[in-house]
C-alpha cells in the first residue's frame, strides 16, 4: 500500500499547489472527490487488470500520462536517464558514437563519429536499425530503442542493422565515454568559414569562437565571410545559442520569453563587440532546424545581421526547464515560449528564410562532401554579393 499512499500524497499536493506566481489556481481546482477518483482508479487497475502490473510501473505511467497530455516536449526522466541528459548537455555521453534520424517511425544511422566504437564495429551511415539487444524497433517506443543504445562504459550492445540493398546483419558494439563536438569547420571558396553546428551544448559558443580564430589563423588574414549550417540542428542549450548571437551583434534584443515560471522569464540584449568585425554571415536552415537554432537564426535575421537561406524551420518555440526531483529523477517541463527581437512567434510557425532553398534529399550534414553542395553554393554566392556591394 506504500504506492497508494504516494498517489494520495501526490493528489493532496496538487490540491494545494500554487501557480508560479504563488497564487492559488483559480480554474477548475481539484476537489476531494477528484482525489478519491484518482486513488480508486489506481486501486482498481492494480487489483483487477488482466495482467499483474507493478505498483511503481503504474505510478510512473500516471506521471508520464499527465505530462504527455501537456505537449510533446515535457517528459519524466528516471535517475539514470536524468544523469545521461546532464552528460549530454555538458557535451559528453556514454554511447557508441552515432547520430540517428527518425523517418516514418523508423530509425536510421545518419552519421558515425570518426574513431568511435560504432565506426570500429562497422556501423555505416544509412543503416536502418532493426533491433537493439534482440528487441525489435518496430512495435516499440522509438525513445526506448534510442535510449537502449546508451549504457555503462565498457558494456556492449547488440545491433541488428540493414544497409540499403543488403541483408540484415548483427553488430556488437562496446559503449564508451564520447566527447561530443557540436561544431565542425572548414574553409570553402578560399576564404569563407563554413561551420556545421549539429546541436547546442553548454560549450558550443566556445567551440565556435575558437573555430573562428583557428580558421583565421590558418588563413593568415581575415575571413571573407561566415556560413552557419544549422540544417538538421534540433536545438539544445539555449544559452549557447544566445552567446553566439551576441558574438555577431553589438546591441539590441536577442530573445525574450513569456512564462509563469520566474527562472525562465528572460529578456536578453547583446553587448558591444563582435567576434568577426561585421563579416557577412549566411545561415542555412531546413525543416528540421528547431528550438535554440531558431532563436539564433531569428535574432540575427531580425537585426539584418544574417541572410537566412533554406526552407521554413520546424517551429519549436518553447523552453523546457530541467527540474531535479528528490529521488534523483528529473522532470523536463515546458515553462516558457520565446520570441524573436521583433516579437515574432516561433512556436508552430518557424523562421521563414530570406531565400527559399528546400533541403536536398539524402544530404549527409555530419560529413560534408569536398565539393560544395547547393546550400553551401547559395551561401557562397550571397556572401560574394554582399562583399561586392551588389
């Protein structure tokens, strides 16, 4: 009955829960009958459902169900998932060294990190993931299959993979600590710095700033322009995106939010000084560019500091606060919506590019080809137009 007591305490807490401003909720407050109903439903399921279900599993299902009713981004993380999440935010994790892409409820290997356990075991970009440790991906929650790739360093995971046109094969991969770079750089067209930003960690702005300095040092003279490739970038730590926007602005608002949760009530303005002395900047985006990446693109577009090229972005304009719970678990909860400096709404609308260029099919963003592809070519042309004054 210990879990029943937890259910009762949870409902009592909800009855007394103030909102973020410390005022009692005024709309549809829970009643004592509501509390009894919740406890009754829990008890009937526990005793009479056709299969026996552990009480802890029922309690977690109740929590997850509550969050799923809110939006797709709020989530409950047990202690292990919470630890992995924090590691990822810091730019490191235990895994096998792959980047995945979900298409039509199937998981594909989008890229393989060089010198990673996955590369050493023969995992290939384009592989379809069929099963993890004997459990088929089909019919299982996609998050469960993706989380199963993670684990303790030194442990192994058995993958069933299928390359295009080939028979399925099984590959055993040993997990290890992996440093996660989020910025990949190269020179294009002689003197233009192209930076693929795959996601935002707490250190992405430092990686980018160091990368700019490194390219200029190798060139021996100032860069002719800068390209940010944010295609496929799902977002991440918004503070890093804001720091990058600040690095390309001298003044003005970068982003602001609307929130009932005080820590996410923000209004951030740029500070004087730029990293690149007003060099022309082009940002490449597509329909998978989301969240913090949209904040960066929207801020620089509103200030006419960058030209946005590509397709309309995803439209995830909300902030998830990560709240630690007492038992070591964590809650990822949507607590704010953010807006561009001009007041544009990002949520469900995205960022409209200045120049439409739909994402090319099967474009491997994590390993750009030596020859410029259409997006990079369009960005180079735009930079040359800006520098020539046309």
